[in-house]
């Protein structure tokens, strides 16, 4: 097991479940489609890494919105985002 901090997010869980579906590509195939390594995808689904904003946008597009950019926010970030959305009306 690695010493890296686990940053399991909603995005990690949803992407893992999406990739586990029979019709989904392998991690390696998905990695090619979004321009990262298979290792990066593995780290994302295990909660050891979050994607860059650009990669999160590609993931959202490739998963047809199953995993949205804001799914990668941690609990504190998601709470702030939610507060800002409410304030903006």
C-alpha cells in the first residue's frame, strides 16, 4: 500500500463504477481516450489522484455526463461550491 493520501471523491467512486460496466472500455483504453496513463486512471478510481480540470472535462464528455467535473471536489470544496451556487441564485 502506498503512503499517498487517499482523496476518494464522488468522482472516484462514480468513475470506478462506470468503468466496471461491461460495455465500458478498460482502464488502459479509457486512459488513451482522455489523454492520461492507465496508472493515472487507476490512481483516480482508488482515490490517490484527482484529474486536472482539463482531464476532468474530458472525463465528463467521455462518460456522457456520468462523471461531472464537480464530482472531483472533496467535501470542503463541494460545500463551498454549493454555497456559491445558492448565493448566485
